[in-house]
C-alpha cells in the first residue's frame, strides 16, 4: 500500500503511524484499521460498511483459521520441528492480525508485514512462508475463494546479511579436536561424521547403533536414514562413557540440550578462532567431504544428509562437487593419448 495523504482519502479515513496504515475514525468511537487498498472495489465495500455502522466482528478470523488448521490432519502430519516453528509465527499472527477476516488479506498486506520486519530478514521470510501455508489452507476449506489466490504465495524473500555458510577448514577441524573437552568432542565427531542436524544428533541414543551404523529419525523431514560409522566416530563412541540412554548426555545422564551444546561449542570456537563456522556448517562439511571424493555423486550426498532434492544437496556440498568433477575431467584430459 503506497503512502496516502488525507486529501486523497474519503471522510473519516486517516493514515496513522510510521507505516501510514489507514484507520476509519469517528469522534467518540475506537479507530478501526482498514485492510483494503484505496481505489479498489474492496475498499469501497469496506468503507460503505463502516459508514453504515456495520461494525460486527467477522465470523471468520485469522485466529479461528489458526485453530482450525491446528486441528487438521495436515497439521498432524508435520514434523515436530516444523510445528514448533509454525506455532511461533502463528502467535505473531494472532497478535497482529488475529481479528481480521482472512479473505480481506491482500498481497500488499503480506508485503507490508514482511517489510516491517526487514531488520530480521530471515524471520520475516519465514513468517511469509508460514502465512502462505495458512492462506493455502483457507483456500482448501473455502474461507478464501480459489479465484482470489493465495496472497502470500511467492512473495519475494528478504535477503539476509549473514554470510553464506561454508564447510569447516581442515586446520580448524584439527584445532577443534585438540581444544575440545571429551563431551564436546564427541558431539563434534557425531555431527561431522553423520552430517545430521544438531537436533537429530542430540536425540541419538546408544540403542540406535546397530551392525549397519546408527539409525536416525530426522525431525524435520520425518525420514529415517541409516548412517555407517566412520573410523573417527567409531573411536569416539568406543571412548565415550555410557551414563544414560543418550549418546551425548549431561553428567546426570539426561539428554544434552541445544543451549548447553551451543555454549560448549562456542567456547571452543572462540578459543581456536573459528567463530565464522557454526554448528550447522559441520553438515556442509560432511556433504563437502563426500562430494570431493572420486566417484561420489549427488545421490551419495543425499544418502547421508537425507536431503530429498538435488538442489539442496548441491547447496550443502558447495564448491567441493565442482572441484572434484573438474579434477576428474582434467585428469582424463591429461591421460588422453596424443594422436
């Protein structure tokens, strides 16, 4: 919605605040935010309703839509981590647009929401994604007419300021192994050997280890993968004390939480000057190491990381895949017989 000035607006409609949102204001009554774009048929209908004093709350609201979605089979099928992420964004929607009829939300409103969160671009883009899921569900249950489309669909993401994640350099890996305490070293070896997300690694238990390696139930994808042990991980597991069901555990045998794991990791990273490489970069490291080996394909990377698309596997393996293929190509050229 572009900036509006009062002279361009009908009676009782005023722009307010830094964003210039429009409100219908009559003396003695509480201001009511208008959701439709001035100059559109929807705005005319909304304005006419307010002028007639028809202020009844909509029977369908974003808050009710969220409740409806949470009770659906679609919600039940989502991975726990996805549910946790969506719930956080849904709370934001309830606070900022909970009383609004979903059918009145337009693409411009979604873009306004995104841009208002420009200082946290990653979170802004994730909120747009969560809202798109809600709007798609609203279409499926006929709260929004299919012809009107999903207002959050394919809204451009904001680019974050965080540098692209890169694999850990070999010298930093060696320094981490020398500087880390036994528990943090065990976690490090599990992350780099299995290529799994930190949440999945912290959930691994001793009885998940079998003849074929360690079995992992990925929380994000709900996919089960079996990861053979590397020599480094096998040694780390053999040296690790078993003080509870979880492989990486606290001294009392309870599962190590993410915050404590992050703190321990960060302490070592600062000590060795590896602040630029975080825990998730180890997932990139595993993919990169596999991709750099002769004969390894993107399918090999996906078999370890659990990615379902080649695009994501390519993102995680980074330049290592290109370098390996380029080396193979040049070696083949060099071995070619001269005519």
